[in-house]
C-alpha cells in the first residue's frame, strides 16, 4: 500500500472516531485514487448490463404465453432475485467509490446485510426447486402437470423466501447484537457479517456458530436436492434410445446446470478465500454480486430455444413498429 493510501485510510479512521456511533465506514476496494473513476465506470457498466439482462428476461417471460410454464416461472423469480441483491449493494458501493467519507448508517448497514442474506439464501432454494422441476419433467412426465401445478410452484418460491427471511433475521440478530469497539471501519465495500465481526470487541464464538449452522442448513439440503435430481435425470436420459431424444433432454438442463455451477463456484470463491487477504475476497465478492447476475440471463438466452424465439419475436415487433 502506498503512503498516500495509508494517509487516506488513516483519515477515514480518524473521521469515524469523530462520527456518531450510528454510522459505519465502508473502506471499499483499496486502489490508487486515480483509479476510482475507472472502478466506478466498471461497476456502472456491469450493473447496467445486470439491469438490462434481468429486466429483459422478466419482461419476455411475463409477455410471452409460450413461457407460461413452471420452468420459466422459476427463471423469472431468479431474475428478480439477481436484480434485487445487486441493487441492494452496487448503487451504494458506486456512491462510496467517488465519496470522501464512505459512510453508511447503522440502519442502512442492517438493512443491507438483511436483504443481501435474504436474496442469497432465497436464490439457493429457488435453484433447488428448479432442479426438482427438471427432475419431474424428465423422470415423471405423466405426473408433471400435477406435481408442478401453479399452486405448487408458488408455494416453492414462497417457501424459498421464507427460508431466506428466517435465516436473515437470525444472521442480523447475532451480528448486530455484538458490542463494537472504537473503530467503525468495515474493510469491505458492503456490510457483510465477516468484516463486521472483525470490528467487534465481543466474543464472536456464538456468531460464528450461528453462521456455520445456517450455512450447513442452507447449502446441504439444496446441494442434496440438486445432486440427487441430476443423478436421476442422467440415469433416465441414458435410457432414452434415440440420440436426438437424449440431446433434447439434456438441453433442457444445461442452462440450469450452468447457473448452479456459476453460483456455487463464485460463492465458494468468496468464502474460501483466505481471511488474511481481504482485497482478494472483495474481488471474489464482485464476481458474485455483479458477474453472476449479469451472466445468468445470457446463459438462459443463449442456451434455451424458447427464450431465443421469444427474443426474436420481440425484435421482429420492434422492426415492424419502426
């Protein structure tokens, strides 16, 4: 770190000592001051792509009658979730990049962590529901309309949000029940539980145990549902005689597998990054918060025939209008 960066970080620390206890400081990504504009423009571009891709996907799914199926119902909710957790974090991060006093209120920090955890957990359960949907469609096609009725799909999504809400309440309860020391400097570009723990002078054992328990209760069931579903799917597809039939069956799952791999790959990158390297952890977080929501609509639009046809219809209508 350069002397100039040390001075800036020291100024931030000095400021926090003079501020009210209701404020935190988000350090952000430590780069040279002249690179702040570059980082801001990069965030702005990728966030713009996130908005464009996910809003377009939601619009296409809502307006095209052919996409009124359980799979696209889940996909539309996935786009809402991706759009939401990016919006919870990125706009505030962009404001702080260009700001001298990178403050976030205590209430704002609580809200940001709550919503971030809510949408992150909800996405994991929605992806598990999508895996079950593909399992039912391929392995039990005759029962598909019954097992994946509209009411069942709504219940699965509502249950996903409920799990996210409960886990978020528990997370913020243990995180913000801690006593904070003189420093309010959070070494991250958003409010996350791990960097918040580091500025606490309380015993964080209970906090760590709750976080670990939540991770096990969330990750284990969703991974089991996804893995078991695809084990049955692969077994069923391999029994199909025609190569064309096997290809068609696998093509309906490839997009979902791509999104699952992207999600769990980036999340693993974030939480398996060594804690003694906070800057690498921040870069890993950027991959999860910005790149994943940007790439998910592309994966589904490029790999899915129905979505591509719906996009072509929209483009053709625009050509006719102009």
